[in-house]
C-alpha cells in the first residue's frame, strides 16, 4: 500500500499543468482559433463578393457598348458633326426641327406601313400553325422545325436568296410561267410592288419566331380544359376562341409590340435587296445614308433619337389601350 507524502497529489488524480506549460498550450490554441476565425471571415466575404464580380463584368459591358453610345447619340444630335472633323459645334434643337419639318425625312415612315400590315399576316399564320400543331398531329415535330428554320438563317443570306428569287427570269418567274404567266411584274423594280415583295420576305423570315411564342403559350394551357370542352361538344374553332386565344392574350400583346417596333426599324431585308431604291428606303436606311453618305452625323443622330422616342410612345400607348391583364382560365 503506497503511502502518500504530505502535500502530494494522489496517484490516480489528473495531472495538473504548470503555469508556463498551461500558458503555452492555451495561448497557442487561442492563436489557432483566431486564425480559423479570420480565414472563415475572409472566405465568407469572398463568397458574398463573387456574384458581384460576375455581375460587374456584365454591367460594365452593358454600360460600355449600350448606354455610353446612347449618351453620345444624344450629344451628337445637338451638334453639326460630320463624322470626320474633331470640332463639333453646338446647334441646339436645329436638327430636331429639321427632322420634323423636312417632308423628305418623315415621308419614309409610309414604307413602314407595308411591314406593319404584313406583321398581322405573319401573326395570323403563326397562330394558325401553332394552334394546329399543339394538338396530336402526324409529323408535328418535322413541321415545327420547318416553320422555325427560316428564323435561324442569317438576314443577309435571306436577302440574297430572295434577291435571286425576285429577279427578272428568276425562280419566281419560272414557277409562274408554268401556270401561263408570261409577263410577270418587276418584283423589285416596280415602286408599286417592291415594298410588298420585301414585306413578304420579312413575313417568311419572322413567322417562326411568333410561331414558337404562340406554341409555348398554347402548350402551357392545362389539358383538362380541352378535355372538358370536348365532353361539352365544343369544336376546334370554339376551343380556340374560348380557351386558346384568352390563354395566349399576353403573348399576342407582346407580338403586337414587337410588330410595331420591327415595322418602324426595318433595315436588313430592304438594304440587302434594294439598298433603299425604288421607294423602298425605310427610316433606318435613310438615317444610315444621312450619316455616312451625306456626312450629317448630327442630323442622323437626331433622327435615331426621334425613332427611339416614337417606338417608346407607341409601346406606352399600346400598354395603356391593351393592359397586361392576368389570364385565369380556371
């Protein structure tokens, strides 16, 4: 039996650290804890800032290539800059006065009416095929691809394709000769026909975009509504007016806005096919010619600003006349 020395700890008692050893051990632990806390705080800050780094790159590109040129556009519109000289003289609102008083500038908006009326035919065709192909139809995927494919083609390529189609003795005249048409009109040379030919080309190209919008909206309508309508004996036409059209009303409003903006800013098709000749010049083509052919960048900038304001005003009026109401078919 071991006899404990007076003042000594029992044999089975836990060891007691000396003061220097205790200070070194706990002091080191505190430093390690401090480093861990500092590292966690740094990583937390970095995690919070990482999305902002990605967002800053996108916002920087947007400011550099969109908003900064727009600010320069407003600045150039109040000067007489010709696009070459470094000197820009301030002329105030003279360019805007010329835009609204010169009949040669605003007369080209009449050309936009051809594309505006053609856009209704475009939406009607797209809505018809979207309603037809949204139901069970043989080779529906094939027809969907055929309708959407023209929208994927580059506008310059489409312009050259239809340029050869409409040229005298071209593909269209050859097909018409099979049906006995021996004296076809000048599709791109006759001022009375050229804008209808160009508008028809735009319809062929952009129908696919409206088709996809309408098809997606129609397929989002619950199928139970169609089943209930069939049980009630509703025909396809009645289902369209009672279910499909109310369900895609918001998409129709969006397509209407795009039609207005597109008809006012048409550029690719007429520029590639005619260059604005024979009365086919649109407002954008005339703006481009004013800036680079006649060296009146200040006036062209004012024309671009006026076009922007017209599109915004027409869109605002459309939103007031046809408000974006929530559709609830249930």
